[in-house]
C-alpha cells in the first residue's frame, strides 16, 4: 500500500470528519486537497520521484502535510531535528544531499548558519514571515498549485522517509525506509495499540522521530484526528486533551512523567482511554501512578527502533510493569550471546544477552544510508543487532536490561542500570533517577545515581546520604548493585525526544543538570 493513497481513500470515506486540528483546522477532504497542492507545488519546482527533500520544521501542520505530500510523489522525506546545532545540521545535509530544504521561522537561524557551513547547496523554501536568505516562500508556491491528485505512479517499494538516529553514541546515521515499511509499521501500531475508527491523538512527539510519524500515519489510516502540539508543554497538553477529546496517547515516559508532575491527571481520566509508551523504559512507580489515576482501558509498552519499528509489545503494561512482552505483529526476536562468533542461538531462560530482530519483517529497513561500517556491525545473517541487553523469563516474555554499552561492571559484577533505577524510583523523595557507572580506583566502575528531587528546596547533601542508606537497608538490591554515590541534580540530560543521555553524565558535562552535591563512597 502506498501512503499517499491512504489519505486519499480516507478522505473519500470520511470527507467531513476533522483530520487535523491546530492553528489550521481541516476536514479529511480539505487535508487531502492541501497535500495535493503541496505535492503539485514541489513537482512544479522540479522535485521528482526518488529525490530527497529535507524538512527542518517545527511540529506543525506544514510538517505533517508536507510529509504526506512527499509520499504522493514517491519522494524520500528527510525530517531533521530542529534542535540540532548548525554543525550537526550541516553534517546531515552533506550526508543526505537533498534536492530541496524546507524550513520555517522556528528553525530559521540554525538553518541559515548550517547552510553556510554545508558543502552542499540545495534549494530552500521557507514557511513563515522571516525567510532564510535566498529562500523562496513556501505558501506562495503552494497557493499557485492545483489541488487535484498529482497522478504520480508510486510503488510501495519507493522511498518514504529517511530518519536520522539520535546520535547518542556517535554521528547520526540515516535510516531509509520504504512506503511498505511505513504502512506496515502504521498498521501494526493501530492493531497493537487497539485503536478504533475515529480515535484522536496528540501530535506531541516530533515528526523527525518514528513515534511522531506513527501517530500521524495511524490517524490517517483509521480516519482519526491528529491534534497539533508544536512544542511539548505538559499543561498545554492537558488543555488539548480535554478540549479536543483526545482518547489515545503515545508518548515517551518523560512526557508522561511531566503530565503526572502537574498533579492534574484527574482532569483527563474520563477522556484518555488508551496509553502507549516507547523510546525508554518506564519505571514501575510511574506506571503505577498512571494506572491509579487514569485507569486506562489499554496500556501498551512498545519496544522498537527507527530501523525496525516494532521489536516487541507488552499489550498490558499493568500485568508486569517493565516487561517488553512478546514479538510484535511482524516481528521475530531472539536473545543471543553478544559475541559475533557465537552465531544466532537463543540463550536459556533468565540468561542475559543481546536482543536481535529479524530483518524479514515488513517493518524493517535494509541498511543504513552510505554506512557500510554500521551495516557490518548491526546487520548479520538476516538479523538486526539492537545493541540492547535483555532476557526471557519463564513465561517467554522479554525484559530489556539496558544498552550493551550501558552495562556497569563493578568489582567484577555486572549491573544493569534499568534495574537499579526502577528500585530507586520508589523512594518518596525521588522524582527522577538515572544510574551510570563512573570510573573508580577501587571498583573499576562505581554504581552512581543522578537524582532529581520532588522538592528542590530540601537539603541535597542530607537527602543524598539518606537515599544511599535507604538503598542499603530497605531497597531490594544486592549489595554490589547499591549506589556507591548519589548526586542530586536539577535535571537529567535528555535528547529532544526524551531519551536519557547517559554519556553526558559519564563525561561529567555540566549545564542545566549541574550537580548540587557530590556524595562519594
């Protein structure tokens, strides 16, 4: 199924149903016409099937509609993170070599600087009132175009999107995905999250991320309502959930945590019926709070990646908080010895190894963009090596124990940060916690907890010592897993989509998350 056709067919089924809600409000018929206009405008500007168009846009209607328009042309949409620095954006432009860049007022300064630093010189369109130097005006070009279907023969094997990995462990890598990959992923998302016709969701996750695109495309497939939220702010999210009747949320755990911190979850308990999370583990403490206050009918833990959208699904996150469940609709998984020479053999129950996923999935990419080195590391004998550690329990359910690179080796023992974080999250003073291994002369690596407090006015040094004592006397942790050090911080460093940047804590980088105390063992 080609993606442009999904919007056209949904518009035929539900022409008067609201498809997009935001600064611009559109029925499905209007939205289909709007995307046709954008597609025809880009075609008149010389964009052809198989080209790449980079979008450096905020999470707005222009981003959503442009992405859908590019699907109608068989063009590879290349959405880039608007929080990149100019050198980072220049790197992505040089790597992707797009025929065209579309940007807006939110991203203008970075885009202007990056284009000056890039070795590549694409044409530029600007959506907004303060254009990038030399750019043509996006809306003027669109207004001149026809709203009929562009009539391009697009195949499901044509490129759909190239997402760039977050680069938390090095330079970002391009992940090309076909229309077939994206449609299969969207259908899987609908089924795995138990969505129904006419669902409404919050467009909170950025559309340069697989979660943001999945929210968008799943709504288009089922004739649901996609509600614009250009920048995530918890109280604004609550207002939109109530006013737009949002029934389904798909967010990273940190976004749910921010909603919970408002103390107003009760406002949306009668509206939101379906919860799903991905991108990082959710602590059992947060999981229990959401269950108690929202009482969701559906609560799904989705485990996957940009490369293969779904690895596994836990369809009832309340059953075993923290469990990643079973392989998804199009997936096959194994837990194997991470050493390459061992081959792909399933490890016994309870034994920790690397999680690998079959590349035969309809949701799977087939290789990184111009990165044979990354292909050689991650793609082996038909399996994608996730870089995640995990194990199967006696029921056959998967548990993700953390990244291979995040493993802490302290005094010769292996410690998985996720396990320690989950236990510490139950301490009544802790709002948020991340655990890493810091170099230590005695232990090799010392288990170290970085903690954000509920009440920042309390004495940090005293609470750090209290948390260490609690971990040693009341918490169900083996002695070698207990934190040797506790640092009270203002915030945990995260990527723009909410993934914790452990490497920044390990590197001792300061900033907004600067330590308020140091509590060595």
